């Protein structure tokens, strides 16, 4: 099923906002994705992400160096856009 036809999980955005990151393993065999929202107030303005080999990213580790740097990058972009709503 194409991505744009998949049902939306309404519980997921709250988790992304709370954790500051979302991960998915084996999007394709051996490929993992991690994304961090760029927030302004309560709106997600954009997303920054990494797509990498599964062996370089543990999708169960939300505190890894990679995910923290991604959160920091999203926070910096949000601050440059004038947001102070999420501190990372």
C-alpha cells in the first residue's frame, strides 16, 4: 500500500511532540528512519530526518547520539524561525 494511502495514526503526533523524535525500523529491508519535528507553538512546521542502514541506528534507543543531534537540529531551526515552545 502506498504511503499516502495508509491510515493515519492519530496517537502518533502526540508522541512525536512529547519525545521530540520518531523512529521506524526496516522501512525497507535493512533501512531505518528517524525524524524530529520542527515545532512552532503546537504546530509541526516541518521535519528533519535521517535515513540510514539499520545496523547504524537502533530504533529502540531514543537517547542515542544520532537522535539527540537530530533533536538539537530541529530545535535550532525552530528557534531560528522564532519558536521557543520546545526545548528539546
